[in-house]
C-alpha cells in the first residue's frame, strides 16, 4: 500500500506539470496576441494613410456620406472597436475621431449634450436628413461600442473616461 506522503507527492507532481503546461500555453497565446495586435495597428495605420490620400479637399469631412460614382466599389464600413481604458482615438476613423473631438470640446466648455443636427452644423454640413442620419448612425455605433453615451434620445455626450486623442483616462 502506498504511503500518504507518496500519494501527496504524486498529486503535487501532476499539479506542477499542469501548471507548467498552462504557463507555456499562456506564453504562446501572449506572443500570438502581441503579433495580432501589431498587425491590427499596421492595418489601422495603412487605412488611415490611404484615407488621407484619398480625401478630397473641400470635402464635408464625413467620408462615407458622399455618394460614390457607380463604377467604384462600395466603401467598406469603418470598424469601431469596443472602448477600453487606454485605447487611443487613433483606433477610429477620422470621421469618428471628429465626432469625439467635438463632444470632448463641448464637454470641456461645459456645454452639455449635443444633437446630430448640431454636429452637422458644427461640421459645416448641410443640415438635411441624409447628413443628420449618417451622423446619427455613427453616433449610435459609438454608443454601442462604449465611446459615447446617449442619456436622452438623440442627445450624445462623451463617456466618462474616454479622454483625448491619446487614449486612456
């Protein structure tokens, strides 16, 4: 019959091996995550640079609202990541950054909530339903991803903790 100490040593050895295996797996996943985040950053930078090159002077500043010629491919929707502490505004397209910057300025000046009609006017756009609805769609997407809050229907504000283009709080 095995001794109690011998049985404990066997269980300890098994547990230690499992811990070692999990640590190796965690290290592998951390390395994979770092590589994936680097690739994501590179694609984000590439998209921003191409967007800057393709932007037309005198444009309204909200790129996906202007009708495109029928011969061009449909514009891919901008990806809006879920906000988390430390995530920089640069993770968003220029259009979304512009909305955040406007609401941040308004908050800093103590001017409160903002409607999409007001945003359109601030951006120098025609305050027509198509433009306002395009802004509303973007604002709602930012709300859904945690960047903005909508405390009253159609009135938006920056979420507490989302601060400045550099990210973080």
